[in-house]
């Protein structure tokens, strides 16, 4: 546009002074050639800078400074601003990482320390055979599960992986979980329907046992009468079914969300909404699938699909 304006001015000037217009055509052609070369160069420089900025936008904040040092971007003042911002982001990230590590270390130490008095109380209560002792043992078991939940949460949020993937006897894991809750079944006077399933599962025993215990704990918590059934649907889906209060249809799709307690949990005021969230996280890491089916007043069945062919092994 600017070149066209200049050409028009030359033609008008030559016309006003009565000069031959042919004298201006040759300079205009030369200017057009040089201008085209200049515009092509500017377009290439603009396109290259645009690509570099697009790469910069898609990069993590920690790598932007190294990118700027490796590429000669124009506008040094803007580059300096980006470098300063990158340094500030890196400093904040390092501080947050350090605080998280300190918090993880503290709570991990706390969990291990709290286990000592719990074990001592359990040993003392086992020597007594009374209704009060059985009730206290049941409450102590609940405390142990809450402590184990904290430790599981810390492990999941941490960077480490301690999975041992191999074939395990499913009946053994179910039996150990049921044994832990034997006192609760007696106190609540609930019937247990369980027959050995005779199945092997490719998983991590420790993590899957936590899932089974957590689901069984929830079933006991929200079942006041009736029974709890543990069975396997073919080919290999573990089902834990109760005859408790059930879950409302509006809450059911969200029970595996973090800290979601639903109508029942808010009424109880003791639910944390962490248990099933941890179960969902663990099943996802083990490439299992967990789902729920429920009807208010009729009970709930939790299904854990264990027949996945692809299992994470690290």
C-alpha cells in the first residue's frame, strides 16, 4: 500500500511538471523489485518469529528460559521479561515442591508413630473377653483403617511406585479382609454370604486388599440389618453387595469423586469422601475397573472388574 502511494505521487508530480511519464517507469520497476525482496525477507522473519513464539507458548514454564537462550528472538526487552517470569515461576515451584515433601515426610512419620500405641491398645484389649472390649476393638479397627487410609493417600500422591504385579489367590485376600471385620459382623449382627471363589487374579496384593477392605468397611458402615454378600461374576468381577440404605440416583455417578460425600454423607457428618476416591485411583493404576449399582432402601453392590488383560507392570 505504501509503495503504491509513492508510485502515485511520482506519477502526479511528473504530470504536474509536464515531465515525460516514461522516465518514472524504470525507477518504479526497480523499486518494485527491491521492495518485493524486502517484503519477502520481512515476511520470512515474521513467520520464523511467529513459529518460535508458538513453540514458546506450548513449552512448560521451566524450559522457556533455555529456549530463549537457544533462539535469537527479537525484542530483547520482552525476552528479559519472560526470563524474569520464568525464574519467578521456577522459584515458586521449587518452594511448593519443598513444602510438599516436608508435609509428606511429616505425615508419613506421624502415621508410623501412631501405629505403635494402636498396636499396644490392641494387645491389651485382646486379653479381655467382654462386650466392652469387643466394642473397643471394633472402634480401634476403625482407627487403624483411617490411619491406613492416610498412608495410602500419601503413597498415591507421592512419586514412588511400589507395585508388585503377579498372580494372587483372590480367596486369600477376601478371607483376610473378612477376618479383620469379624468383630463388626458380630456386633452389628449381620450375616455374611461368602463361598470360596477359587480364582487367581493378576494384581498387586497390598493395593487390591486395601480396595476390598475399604468397600467392605463402607458396606458395614451403611448396613444396619440384613446381610453382606461377596461373590464373583464371570469371568472375573468381584462383587460386594449389601442390604443397607443405598445411594440416591443423583449421588451415584459422583461417589468416586474426591471428597464427595453425597446426601447420606452430609447427614452422617462423619464421611470424608476419600475412601471410594482412593479405591478408584488404585483400580485405575492397577488397570482394574470399579463401578457401583444401588437403589435407595434396597442396598448397594460394588463391582471390581479384575479380568483386564493389560496390567501396569513397573
